[in-house]
C-alpha cells in the first residue's frame, strides 16, 4: 500500500478533475496518451515576496521527516529519512543520498534521488503545505508518474 494524503483541511479548495492527453500528442512523456479522473485539493498562499515561506513560516517545525516516493513504476516506495533545518536546508539522515532544495520565496521544492532499480537519478518537485504539515509533489518517468510526500517521521 502506498502512502496517500488522508485528510484534507476545510480551509482549502478541492474537487474532481479530469485530465486528458490524447494519443500522439507531442512531448517527452506519455506519447500513448492518458485519461485520469482524480481528486484535487489546494490551499491559498501568499504571493512571492509578501511573506516569504520557510519551513518555520509554513508551520513545518524543523526536524525529522520522511521523503517518500511511491508508485510511478517503482517496484516499492522509496522512503528516505531527512531533516529540514530552519534555514530550509535539507539533509539525508540515512544512507541514501538525496538532493532537495526549497525555494523560500514560493515554498516550492525540487530534488533528486537515485532510483535503486535503475541506478539513475530520479528528479522530483512539489510544494510545501503548512496547513497540512506536509510537502506534496510528483516525479515523472517515460510511462508513469509517481507521488512525492515530505511528512513528519513517525
């Protein structure tokens, strides 16, 4: 079973989204096309420069977290223990190397980890959500996309 966001706060917006890419459309990913019916959720945010988000300002208490990559043709979820410092510096606290950078003016993050199956870098990106105390995002490969989550370590 892969990790998923279980509860959505009433302070945001959400609903159903149908996302379609027709077969034969140009682009690097998903040349065969796709049709997805998904539940989406969002929260309001301050424009960049108004209140520069950081781990502390987003109510993400600096400390131990897990970075989890799941689905997207991975044979099993990749879970990496990380630590987020008040200055937005992210370090791996386990044996797996990971590179993560947080943009303090937007709350967006991006990074990469080595896919243990292929041995290649697996880039990912997402956004931090202080109201939910998580970071959520995605990664892409040639045939599927997967989800990324930064959540407090148990």
